[in-house]
């Protein structure tokens, strides 16, 4: 027996937006660390820490951001499909000649 589920299109849209912002934020943070570069902050320890973090985590965070972008695109396409399907179902159940109450 199939279980009942419901796709919340607005919640899905919000998730898509948040994931997109997350990917952009990760890329931006790594670029800012990279841009500090030698003597960019004026504090040797901070510059060294930023450089160390960039060296150790830059590539991995880039991959995470790329994957997040892929998930965002997939969810966006999924949302479009569900929205189209929902609209088709609404149209299929309309009574001819009767105005919609929505």
C-alpha cells in the first residue's frame, strides 16, 4: 500500500533559495580568505591562519559548493515538475461550466 505524501511547493522553493545562498556564501568566504593573501589583514597570525585554512579546506569547500549547486538545480527542476503536475490535476478535476472557488 502506498503511503501518503504531500509536496509543499513554497517550502521547496525556500529550500532551493537557501541552498543557493549557502553555495554562494561558501565560495565567497573562500575567495575572501584567498584575497587576504600576504599582508592583507595586517596581522601575521591571522594571515597565516587564513592561508592554512585555504590550503587545507579550499578545494573541499569548493566541491561542497559545487555539489550544493547541483542539488539546487535538481530541486528546482523537481519543483517545476510537481507544480506542473499539480496544475494538471487541478484542471482534470474541474467541473465544466463551474467557476473555481480558489
